[in-house]
């Protein structure tokens, strides 16, 4: 009965990732069209990976679509117990009728069929009866049918006649999405980084993952302040451990190229057999066409064109009709795959199921293309003309100019290597803005952390295909701080496939990194080799000329004029990045404001070197207590304003990385 279905186990609460995507797709197809696509459907997975959740979700979804459909969920133990009770009471026929007349029967944990010969025989009869009557049956197990000990070979073959599919262990991004969903459902909030600590603890299944989250919820509930990442690691028993393998039966981590459901080679062989048989035995040929009709209708396609063959006594060219039908089905599948990448909700719509309606399918795809969401672009705050060029960064700036004028011709990818504050983010976005100015350009420009965050959000919302499509249509792709992808296997995998596709299409790529590609830790070798295959340029610490340029520009922007002596003095000070130069300028300007003095080299020297020479203070005619009122109206202490901020660069609004 449907009251046995847990109300929390629904498709919209099931987090979809690489390891379970195919199983969820099959489950959705079964729920939307019972006994049409895959019957029986056999889902297997290790403990705690969500097979029961998915099984019950099928029941909920099927009843939502068709409230009149009878759905029954039962564990194998309950199934066996009911069978034994019915046989003992002489009610075997009533028992069989109860299940055989169910619209959708969901049986959980069938691995316990081991050595139960009578129950296996009963289940085989039930499967045959339900499938013949067009009723759906779905089963779950902790192992594939062939690995269930002493299972009847006829049952194994019967399960294989439908669809046998597995659920693997979730990857890092999916684990984060699951944990965030759990936190939202519970109304629990953690400090940044805490959820990632749980995801990295190496849980082999979702239950262990939730157990780790429960531990942190309990610890935080008795703490006087929110726990941070360090306390979370202590609560979970140390640092991250290696993620448990998905196992031999899990879905591979690459869902970028799912296996095509159309078995082209098998069907080509079938066509050859039809051609031979047609010349020998007309009835056998007609039977084969009938099989083809059943097959395509089972896939959900309309088969009016093939049905017309059976209505004719002597079709003029049946082979051509069959081949054209298959070609049109292939065309529909390509159109559907592209449309589903742009909008997953378009998968399975009727327009992609009619081989005689290609025009409607192409029109639907055109609308999906026009409505695709653009990817994040470069920040307009960072322009190339505002990037100070000097000997320390000249190679990088010139390389940027080259790819702006000839994208993907000479340097692809371009990798900008620099430490903090040297301007790699500024240059990356500046290149993006220049490339975006070209007609019909679509430029994606974002940080590696945002790349992973957006992927996690797409996993949580089951929108990975749409997320992927946004980046595959770009004319240029720019990724900042690629070193932050270390340990993010799913993000690296998506980037790998995206890199290959963009390279094949001749699209420009630009990356920035805190270290050279060969020194990246936690990044897959296949990605490192691709980064090194382009041009790697380095932004060195600025020389005096570049420091002078930065100091003058900042003084003009902040005060309207540049005191040359002050600019020269600041340029002579040691500074390992343009950001540090800006920090010096900021300190001098703040000290000048606090003391109500014009910014000058003397004031800078006193501030930065502790010199005793001091410019004359503007006198108001009386002594001051040392507390002054700034132009903005706030009361400020001279001493505190000068010395309370040892690293003024930390207060900068713009972060020139």
C-alpha cells in the first residue's frame, strides 16, 4: 500500500550526482511511463547509497502523475512472510492476485532470495505475469543479480531483459550538495568550510556522511559559539581521509559522455538479417518488423511508418523504409540530447518521440538554444588600460595583447602565474573584457571556487547538463586561481572535458594560478599537462619603475594630483607587489588626513621610517588634546589613526591579485 512509502523519500529531495544520474534517469522514466521503458527495473547499490529512497520516490512520482495507479512497496522479508502465511492458510491464489493486479510493485532488498527456491519460483511467475499485463515492477538489491548466491538463472535472465543499473558512492561535490540539503532541511547553519570538512572525511556512503553531520550538529548545540573547520576536524576524529572507492559495480565518475541507449550495431545486424530473410520467407520478415515495432514502441517512439509496412502485402522497398526510420530516430536522439543539455526538462517530451515530426523537434531545440542562460562574465572594474605595465610583467601583458587580437591562434591556453597581490586576477579579467567586446562573443570568466560552487548547486538542483551547456557554448573561457581545484575530483573532471571540447572548437582559454602548473598539488596530471601545453607567463615582483607608476596613479586618483617627491619616495620603498605599493599610499593618505596635513614625502618618511623631522602642523590658535575631527565628522585619535592599522593593505576595497 502507498502508506508504506516514506513521505520524505521523493525525487525532488534526492540529490543527483555522477554516481547515480543514470539510475535516477531510469527511475524517472519508469515513474512517468510505468511498464513502457524498463520493465523490470533492477537497481543495486551498497548499503546507505540511497536505493530505498529512490525506490520509494518512484512510487510517489508515479502516484503524483496518475492518482488512480495502485502502488505497493514491500521488502522481500515481508513478501516472503506473506507468501508463507498465504500458503499455510490455503490462500495462495489470493496472494498471487494481490500482487499481480498492482499497477506498480516495488520490492526492496531482493538479495535475500538466496537459497529460497520456492519464493524464487513465485517471484518469477509474478514478474512474467506483471510484465505481460503491462504492470511495472521495480526491485532493489545490494548486489547485481548474477552475484546473488543460488539465484535461479531464469530470474537473472528476466531481470536482464529489463534494465539492471547501479548507484555508486557520491563524489566530493555531490557529498557537499547532500550535506547542504540536509542542513537546509534541518534549519542548521555552520561556519564556512565546516560542510567541506564533513565531505572530506572519507564516508563510503550517505549514511556515514549524515552520521558525521549529526555529530557536528550535536557538538555545536552544546557549544557557546559556532564551530569552525578546525573544531569540526577534531570532532570527526582528525583530518580528511581518502574517499572510499565506489566499488567494482559502481557507475564510473565520468557522466559527460553517457552510454548511448540506441544499440546501433545490434540493430544494423537486425536489418541485415531482415534483408536476407525477406528473400526467403515473407512471414518471417513480417515477424521481424513486428519485433522492431515492439522495440521502438518500448523506447517510446511512434512507429506509424513501420506499421504501414505490415499493412501492405508487398512493400516496394521495406529495407529503405526501415533504414530511414532508424536514421530519423538517431536524428531525434541527437536533437533531444542537445536540448536536454540546455534544459533538462526537455528530455523525453513528445516532440522527440515522433520520427515523422522532425520539424517540431528542431523548432523546440531552437527555442532551447535561444533561451540558454549565459555564463558569468568578467568584472567591468578591471580594464587592460588600467593595468600598469613594466619589465616585471611585460611578457604577460604582451601575450595578453596577442590573444586579444588573435584568440586561440598562438597561445591556448594562456596560464598567468603570480603570487598574491601581483595582479593576476586584474589581468585575467582585463583580457576577458577585451575578448567580450568582439561581436557575438560569449566569455565565461570566474574563479575556481565559484566554478566548484556552481557545480555543487547544479548537482543539488539536478541541473548539471544545463550548467555544462552554459560553458560549452562560450567563445572564451577564463578561470582564476586554478590551484583551488586541488582535491575537487568532480570539478577537475568537468574542467578536463570542457578543456578538450573548447580546444577542439578553437576557443581561447586563460587560467591563473598561484604556482606554476608543474608545481600544482592535488591537480590531476592530465590537467597539468594541458595547462603546460600552452604558454605559461609569470608576473614578477614590481621594479622601481612599476612601483612609481602605481604610486603616481593612486595619488592622482585619491587626491587629484601626484606629489612627485612623495611618489619617488614611495617607489623607492621595498614592496613585493602593486598591492603593497597601494598599501603604502593608503597609509600616508590616512596619516595626512588624521593630522590634517597635506600628503608629502616628509610625512611619509616620518610614518614609515620613524624620522624626527616633522612638517609644521596647521595651527588653530590653541593647543589640541590630540583628538581631531575628520572631514567626515567622526572623532579620531591621531595616534590610533596612524598606528592602529599595521597592515593597511588589508583594508583595501579592490584586491589586485
